[in-house]
C-alpha cells in the first residue's frame, strides 16, 4: 500500500464531485470511464504484480474504460439527448450533499473496525463516498442514462472495497462481476432505447403516469 | 540593516510592480489575438493620465462616494504589509494575521460596494449585489485554503505559513495541495474579476461586476480604483505563487528575482486563461465558486486526517 494509490483515490473523489456537478451526459460518461480506468490501475500498484492481477487490471480498463462508455455513447446518440435538463435536485445543492456525504464517509470509516494496515488509507472512505455518489445520482436524476452512470459509479465504489482483498479474490469472481456489469449496461441500453421509442423521451419520472 | 533593505525592497515592489502585471496580462491577450498590443508600461501611463485630470462628482453623492476608493486602497495597502514577498518575512507579522489579511480585503470591498450604492444608480446597485454575493461564496474557499496552509506549515501567521512552507509537503500530501492550489487560483480569478467570472474590458451592462461599480468614478478617483485593483491582484497572486513555486535558494537577490519572475509568469498564465476561456454564464458563477470551496474543504479534510 503506498501513497501513490492514495493520490489516485483523491482523483476518484474529484471525479465523484465532477459527475455530480455536471449537467452534460457526455461528461458524465467520460468521468465514469476515467474513474473505471483509474480503479483498474490501482490493483497493480498496491499488490505484487501477478498474472491474476494483470488480468483484473486489463479487464477493468478494457470493459470500464472503453467497452461500457462506447455502449453508453451509442445509446446517447440514438436517443439524441445531450444534457439532464431538470434533475430532482439542482447541481449546486447535490454537490453540497455529496460533500457532506464524503465528510460522513471519512467519519464512518474511522469508526469501522478495520485491519491496522488499512486504517490510515483512503480506500474505505473512498469506497463509501463513491457508493454514496452513485446513490445520489440514482435518486436525483431523471434521465435513464444518467441513472445508468449512477449505477456504474455505485459499482466502482464496491470495487474499491474489493481492492483491499484483491489477493484473496479469485479472478473468476472478478470476471463474473465485470461480465454481469457489462450485460447489465447492455440491457439498460436496450431498455433506454425502448423507453425513448415508446414515449419519445427517456425521462423516467414520466413512467409513473402510465395508463393502459 | 539587512531587514531594513528587505523591507525597502518589499515596499518598492508592492508600490511599483502591480500595474506591470496588468500590462503583462494585456500583452499576453494581444499575443493570442495576433495583435502587437499596448506597451507593457501602458497601465502606468493610464493611471498618470487619470491622475492629472479633474473629477466630476454627481450631486446625489455624499462623502461616502469620495471615501470609497481611498479606503479601499488604504485597506489593500495595509494587507500588503502582512504578505511576505520573495521568501522574506513581511514587515508586519503576528499570530492570526491571515484573518486580518482576508478581512482587510473585505473592508475594501464593503467600501467599494457602499460607494456604488451611494450614487443611487440602480445599475451600480446591481453590480454591488453581484460583488457581495460572489465574494461571500469565494470566502470559504480562501479560509479553507488558509487552514490547509496552517496545518501543513504548523504556523498561524502568513509569514510563517508561506516562508516555512516545506517543499517536501508537495510529496507527502501533493494531492491535497494541488486541490488547494486549484481552489486558490479560482479565488484569485474571482476576487480580481477576471475571466471566466467577469470581463475586465467589457462595458456591456448585463455582464459586469467590478466595472459597473466604478462607473461613476473619474479622474484621480478612478486612478485610485485601478491601482487598488491591480494591487489586489498582486497580493493574491503572491499568495498563489508562494505555494506553487516553493523555490528557496538561500541567496536574497536570487530569491527576489525568482519571485518577480514567478509573478510575471503568473500574469502570463492569467492572460492565457483569459484568451482561451469564455466568460461563464452568470448563473454558473456560483456553481464554480462552490466547487472551489468544496475543493479546498476536501483538501482540508485530507490534510487534517494525516497525522502531523
């Protein structure tokens, strides 16, 4: 475990704020891609390099950095929207809520009974803060695509938790998680297209007023 | 003897250098626009020209309007005495002087706004309201950054904070310092009403913040306002330069030259930002300022968490 990984995690925190504060869906997708790539690099930095770790890294960077963003970008192009116009909570308030959530993540991480070698690292607060960012995006945004980015960030948070255990985690589990994610995004892309075809909008808040 | 000479250099630089920064910024912008641009010393000539002119005072104004530029300049000059330059201690330094430093700017701003309101023009009142709103959003960013500095250098005075600022801190908590430097740069641009917050060249009514408040000043009063604004840019720039260029040679002369060089580079950087960015929509300005506050608050969180 070294300080360089900590600096990368600071970047992850910043990307969280950026995705909360930006209204453009293109930026949100790019941020999620960069975050995925950064997280993909960390395992090789903190543990001894082994084929198993390299596989996880390459898989993460490839799937989260290139494949999923490409799928999302295609979905954005087909439905032809560029920005989230009216979120449930404005961009400045949601950033402030995100900041409070980050501060609480630090407090909470201090209270957790962690292994002594993990105590002073940023991994646990980063994981909780990223999870919270994902939640916030999921509940505050109306467009289905923004919600997908929220889901991806949520998954990134879970991955950061997993980083502490990477050596113990079999490569099959990791690969399975990535595959699930990929299929999930794929399905969501199809659903988004379907929603936009049926209702000429991908605003999920309108789904509540469906009639026969 | 040594301190006396250093104090003398400090005072001379504070009094003479600020308008040059404006000249460098304008020259950089001209370069990006493909023009030759005004001479570097043009701001000095402008101020001297204004100084020789007469003043016109509206009959609705009171003493407050005349006091505005003077109090602002006096407050900024007092703040200049607290700011260490070129790795030498400031002429005045005591525990907690950073709070006085921040609020001397606050005092100056209060009088600028009061003078603007005193004219009774709704247009200037609008500018005053904008200035007050944006500066109160920029203030937390400045204070969080000062807390980070105090923690890293374990000192509570500006001279101690900036002169004992260990370059090694950039390796230990580089991410936190980078966040803080970013926040400080945003504050620097916002406080001095540069692009992307305000365009110092425009006189288009919908977009102005600082320029609209000083519309009614003329002659020596306007020269005072312009000089005060450049001095503020110089001081906040010096704060920024001390953190981002922690260069210590030990030799007094080299340190002073490095400081002046770094300030000129900063002016070029500001000019580059102004040439390559568009002004933000007014509704987006608070968002950027809140982000700056969040950046520095997060930097503070990171630094506080580290065991000293």
